C-alpha cells in the first residue's frame, strides 16, 4: 500500500510539473481541430501581453514564468507593436529584444508562444522581413505559433488573403511545420469571409476570431459556428469580458457563455492583456512587478477572474 501511495504521489508531481510542449509536441491542424503530434485534440489557453511598445516592462522571463507556473497558461502571446511610437518601425532592435525575451522564456518553460504582428494595417515588406527573421531563429522549436495580422480593420478579405499568402510562403520556405494564424477582416469578426474563400495549398493554418463579451454577443458565436461548419479552423487569439474598447464593466454572463462555448467546441483562446494600463482589460495594477510573482493584490478584476478560469484548466 505504501508503494502504491508513493507511486501515486510521484505521478501527481510528474503531472503537475509536466511541460505542455513535452506532452503534446508539434501541433498540427486536422480538419478544424488543433491537435498534438499524437493526433489528440489540443486546447491552448493563456494570456496575451499588451502592446510591446506601450507595456515593455512586462516582457520579461519572470512574467512568463508566473503565467506558466501560477496562472497555468499553456500558451502566451507576444504582441509586437508595429506602428506606434517606440514600436517596431521606429526601433526594431528594441522591439525584437522584447519579443525574443518572451519567446525564449516560453521555450524554457515548455509552453507554446504566439509571435503576433500586432498591427491593424498591411505593411507587407516590413512583416515579411520580420517573419523571415523569426522563422530563421525559431523554426526548430515546436513551441512557436505565428500570427500574421493582429486585427485587419478596413482591409477586404482579398487584400488580407493576398498579404497572408505572401507571408505564409515566406515562413514555409524556412519553417514547414509550425501553425500559422491568419487574420479576418473587421477586427477578426468577419470569419464568414475566409470560410467562403479559404487559403489553399498550405497545411497547419488557422483563422483568428476576436471577441469582447460586452460588445460581441450570440451573433458572433453563431457566425463562428457557421464558419467552422464550413471547415474553417478557428483560433481565438484575443478576447476578454468587457466592451471592445477594452474598458467599461465586465459582462460576466456573456463572458461565461463564451468560455462555455469555446470549451464545448475545443477552441483555443487567449485573453487580453498583461499590462497595467488604466482600463478594464489590463489585468495588472501599477503595483505589479515587471518580473512576475504577482499576488492577488496586484491583480485587477479581469486578472482575478481570468486567472481563476485558467487555474481550473487541465493545461498539461
């Protein structure tokens, strides 16, 4: 009996310390489902860092460690601010250092990481150079997911599609395997457009849908269901419980509906954001350390709620 108890205890420790990437390995898209290297469905849940140009102080290994170990994230999203002051276009070296710090830390923690070109505009030449550099540096790591276009706003699907195909071909010339996320028009709500005219000829593509529960109601879940029914693989790479502005009160009832719906559909999701901006969607208070180790006293309402949801997930 003592031997059995010791074995169970060891098994429990092993499971609690298991690194998601060691468990699941190379991700792939089968039909509309994200799966692991064994062909089993995988659901990624985690946090997006805020714009790197606005909240650089949280782009640290310590923050990634806290999100992985304490918050139970099996994925984080590094959001490269492109156009704003202090962004990639004005200071590419500093921006790259922030992103690679998070990516390297995620690899060390054994979790997945999204490299997000966080822009609302098509800047093909700059994006091509960036993703070529990222693919060259990280193509050997199964941790990596590339997000080509955070939120197209006024661009049409033909424009987004052509842009995405160019970047996909650039990445695939270097990295044939890691999953690539393709943006959808109108802030990632018009998923019906790529569903009617998807990109063909490439594997391991998914399409992003973003929601803010205070603004986007049942109609977006219905639209997404229809896109999935047509064969479109969906990844919710940004979401939260308040208005689309990132502010106002949290709509707890609608957010709970979204979480239940995503769980039922086995959809991966990321919540916005790891930052201390004076807005509802920023999960941290000004007291929060740049290097993680946050207590509940350092968390705002959204942080407390999303952390509670993540900690209940079987994310290993």
